[in-house]
């Protein structure tokens, strides 16, 4: 896995160098490139495509290797899940949040919108 990452970094650096050379060749240009320049730019572009394809292949292989590595817990983590805090009443009385009056949703009427009754007002009317 470390070899894949090192290779990916190497390819990324080479690719960035090729892109910088292409950008430099196009800056400050007045008029079309000469046939020699055009040939050099085509070769540089082809090298960039080759590097990009190889970089993507190594990246895919590296990411697959990383996905196989388990995420180990921190040494300070408790051995079991610990409830840090509980919020709301759901679960304590066996009610679901949709039937709990404290959790009933309300609707806000905005200009231009159709009015809708809130679940609370439907229950009382």
C-alpha cells in the first residue's frame, strides 16, 4: 500500500510538471506555433494523457487497498458504546415521534404558498 501511494505521488508530481510546461508554452504566445513547437506540444500532451491514465489506475488500486484496512479504534476509546446524552422523549414512553405532541411538526405559511394545516391542528379540530 505504501508503494502504491509513493507511486501515485510520483505520478501526480510528474503530471503537474507536464501541465505546467504546457501552460508555460501557451503563455505570452503571439500567433500560431511553429511546426516544431506544435510537434513538441503534441508530444507533451500525449505524455500528460499517459501519465493521467497511469495515475488514475494507481489511484484506484491504492484506494482499494486502503478500503481493505480496518479503522482501528483509538486506545482511549471505551471498550463498549457509551451513551453520552439523550435528547427528547422518544423511546422512553414507547411513543413514536410522529404521535408525540412535543414532536408534532408545524407548517409555516409563506407568501404565495398554499396554506396547510399542521398535524397538531388536525388532531384538535
